[in-house]
């Protein structure tokens, strides 16, 4: 890695040129054979204002690689062997878009990869909304060696037109780079579908990328940005990772969209990979989300597998037809895939543990519950009519319990406040959740109209309270 950095800065400085403002894409297996010798070059790059974007082909890349990216203000991408991993492609796309205005950027609508069995085919599609459509490109690439194209592609437009290698001159095959590209100068608004057929005699992986440009100069397209928040300090303090995604058109937030995060996780000690985790990100003001309907979607992530880097990929669509642009009204269907998502690192000893059970505390004083939570009365499991303390959900999930409580006979009105916390299998306690309050009153029914009037007074000895625990906050162990 040191030799690569030496050659790069030399090339950028040739013929007396200043390297300032240059952007370097460093692709590596993540290993640095001599970190002490690499360190001085980090200072050279910083002094010359050269930015380093880094791509690691490993979940266990050297921390030195992260230092280079962070010190120079660059971005870090993760490419793994998992089907669906698109870090390298996203790194190339983001590096080329650096400094370009939003309405001049190539917008990635969809990016994915999948393994195709012998003679297998797969179908998928994307929505093109009215803000995009110019110079739309459907790109498909593969890795297997063959003298002919290893795949066939059929594309269908919203109006029903079918585009194949035989029927459309915009269909291109590059056998040298193993790429099939189908290009449209302007793609109509609506749902575009494609089907890929494996022509090779063995199974192999196919990478798909669909991209476009804004439909009108000066008109902002729908843009998505994202990150996986957290730091080594946060992990050491027991804080979870948070997946964020902001969806907007210009300065106007897009709300009620369908936003999902796919998180790649490090393999186990034997190198066996874990399946990626798919999370639905929310903009409901609960859990990790701070403000409802601000166009920023988020979710806690706690399903850690071990030491290494955790990459994230975001997909956004309006398949349900519920998304709207604030200050602009209803929104047609659309699709987006993020071109920049940065992985985060977990170190040994900083991995949050999974909750084993809940403990609910109750008090008649909100102040007492907040200031002296650990001494508040614990709700007995026998008083829980609905809900299970021993099956906790994920960090940030909403929990619903129905609890039976006593109402004093000498009180007409009584208020209770509740909060809860999670405990892991080693007995470590998380922080207190949000507080829920319920007020109960004695109910005196209207006497029935009868010739023999009798007074019926119902004194409530037991009350039933529905508690909505929005999220757990604080320590996650």
C-alpha cells in the first residue's frame, strides 16, 4: 500500500503540477504489510489536500486504511463476496460524481448482484419518476470466461415495448469487459422491467446497475443520502449502530417512502459468512428517529456477529404509493439505490449484547420514577395480561403490554407511570425506556330505571392499562 501511495503522489506532482484537489480511489484487500512506513504518507496527502477514497475487499481491513480515509476527508467502501455486495461499483460512481451539482449527477436507481444457476432467469424492475429519465442505462456485467455473452437481457417499457439484442440498436455487448448495456436517450415515466437469462454452462454472478439523469436542467431530482452511524467510542459505551437515510427533492423532504437497509456482517471465526440483515427504516419519530416526517429515516441495528466491518446498502421506493414531497404534494412511484454508504467497524469487546428479558417499573410519581428508577416497584410477571417479558424485540422496537394494577379503595382517581429496561444474559442492564402514564377513575354506572330502584356502585379494585413502550434508549449493553 505504501508503494501505491508513493507512485500516486509522484504522478499527481509531475511537471510541477500541484496535487491539491485531487481525489484518489485506493482499492486494497485491506492489509497493510508495513503500517509504520505508510503513516508518513498520510501526512503528505493531508498537507497536499489530496482526498483518498478507500475500497476494502475484506470485513477485517486494517485500521490504518480507515485512518487514511478519515484524515484526508474521503469515503470508505466495503466490497465482500456476498451476492448483492456493490461497494466497488458505488465507489467508482461516487468518485466520478464528486463536486457535480445534483441535477447534473448520474442517479443510481438500482444496484444489485445475484447468482444465476444454469439456464436460470430472474426478473426485476424499477420505477422512473418524472424528475429523471435522460440518458438512462441498464448495465449488466459478469465474470465468467466465455467467447460469447454469458447472459441475455430483455427489457420492457411502461408502454409495453420490448427491447432485445435483435430488436434494439441501443442494446450493446462488450465481450472484452463482459458487459451488456441497454441505453435510452430518454426513458418514459413508469415501471421498467428486465429479465436476465444465464446462457453459460455453469452458475455465475451477475451485477446489475440502472442509472439515469435528471429530466430537466435546473429541476432537482429525488436524492437519497445515507450513513451507518457510530464510532469505536460509541460501541465501547454500549451504544448501537444507527442506519440513517435522508430522502429529498432539493430542500423538500420526501416522507412516507419505503426505505430498507441491507447490512453486510463480518464472517465467523472460521470465515463462514453470515446472511445480510434487512431493516425497514422509519420516519415515525420513535426509536432511533428523532423527528417524525422530516424525510430522515432511521433504525437501530443490534444483530452483530463479531469483529470487523459492517457495510450498509439502502434501497428506496414508493411501491405503496404513499410517499409525498412536503410543500409539493403527492409523488408518483420511484426507485433509488444509494451511491455512497460507509461501513463502520466493531472491535473486540465493543460488541453490544442481545437483550435476554425486560423489567418494567411502576410508580405513582413521574419525578420519583425518573430520578430513582432502580428503586421503583417492579411489575410482577403474573400481572401482565398481554406481552412477554422474556421475549424482547430488537433495540428501538415498539413493545405492547397490558398490565393489571390495583386501584386504592379510598382514591377516586389514581395515575401510574411506567418505564422499562432490558437485561442481557449476563445481568447487564440497559437504560430506562420512555415513560408512559395512565390515569384510572372509579366508575359509577347510572342506576337502571326500575320500580324497585336499587343503587349499584361499582368500585374498581383492579384496572387494566394498555402500555405502548415506544423504544428502549440508553445503554444497549
